[in-house]
């Protein structure tokens, strides 16, 4: 009985804390750094236009209620809370029934590789193992995310779910959490399989348990990309990287093009961190400095749906009709 009460209290605690943790985790913890990048970017942009940057300019660019309290943004906030609750519930089930599942299943991957290729005779220093595992995890997860994202766009039923994210008519960092609960749940097995694959492959090939180098709970390489402007990908700050870097790293401007409903921008830039997948598979689009983008599902219907319609409505806007 005492154990049941303890689990109930723990469940309530997780369901209450998870939304706050979600806000403070991932790319959101980089808001301060990215804000500094955005201010510097705005300063040089205005200087090139021979215009001054003062408090009024900064307030209009970063604190406009037209952006932060629009109907589109209010849906972002509700979506964050709903999805956090759903993911917290899923986390409870995983913790209870599949605790350490990906790591345990990685042993099967390692054993399968050993049955095919024989025992690995390759052994490296622990520091080298951590560095290699960190890089492999970053690349593999990003590869899986590219194809998961692309599939969401290509299959009508999945697009109907994912289109909720693209229905945002203005972007803020909270748009990152704007998704139908089903999409958030669909991502769990993708993450699970990628974790299992990385852990099994690295454990076998490096001769020891796989371990990543993390900063604030984030893969070192993903952390570095987020510092370059990860929070700004969902914003109106059209920040481009040098052309050579844009073939490697997804810039905020590149992801904003992905959110544009203009025909030329459709089905482009699916990458999360690395742009090399878009380059390799023919979906890369490098925007010009003054190229206009139009956020939302349709160029013709700019009306933002209600919160109820966002979660329960039947979106019938097909990719080709945008």
C-alpha cells in the first residue's frame, strides 16, 4: 500500500514538474546566448541600412505582443502544456515497464554483431571511446530525425498530424513544442531505436560500454549547434550562416524557409542540426539574404485556427494545395 501511495505521489510530481522541465531543457536553455546573437545580428543589419538601434528598436523586434500574444503563439503555449502531460505519462509507463530498455536491447545489437563478425578485437582508451560515441550519437540521431521529419511530410495521414506544427503563422521558440500529441508520442520509438542502435554499435566496436559527453544533459555536438542559433530557428530573426557553413549546419533562415508555405520553399530543409542530409538527398534550399518567407499552411487562408480546432479539427490542407 505504501509503495502504491509513493508511486502515485511520484506520478503527480512528474506530471506537474515535466512541463517546467520541458521549458527549461533542450534548446530553450540557450535563449540567453541566442538572444545575444540576435541582437548583434540586428545591430549590424540596421547599421548596413544606416539606421540606429535603440531600446525602441529592440522592444519592437523581441518583445512585440503582436508576436508573443497572437492566437498562433497562444496555441504554442497550450500545446506545450498538453504535450508535456502526454510525454510525462508516457515517461511513467516507460520507467515502469521498459526501464533501461534501450540500453538493455543494445546488448542484443552488440551480440548480433558479434555473432556475424565475431568478437571485436578493437579496444580504445575510455576518453577516445566517449569522444567517438558522442560523435556517432549526434550523427545517427540527426540522420533518424531527418527521415522521421521527411516521412511526416510525405504520407498524407502523418502530414495531417504534423501540419499542426506548420499551422503557426508566426514563430517563437515555443513553436518548437507546437505539435499534435500523437506526433510527440510517435517520436518515442524513433528515439528508442536510435538509442539502442548507437549503444549497441559503439559497445561492440569500441570494446566497452557506450557513454556520451553531455553538457546540461545535451550531446556536446548538439549543444554546440544550439549555441550557434538553435533557438532562433523558430523565430522571425532571418539569420543566415556563410554559404560554406550552410552546407553543414542548419541556420535559422533555412528552417524558417522550411516553415514557409510559398511553393518554392515546399518540401525543403528537413534537417534538424546537420544540413548534409538535405544536401545528400536533394532537399537543400539556401535562401537569399532578402528572400521573403510566409509562415503557415496556406498563402491564401491566413486565419489562425482555434485551440480546439488545433487538437481536434480535421485539417484537409494537402501539401500540394498550400
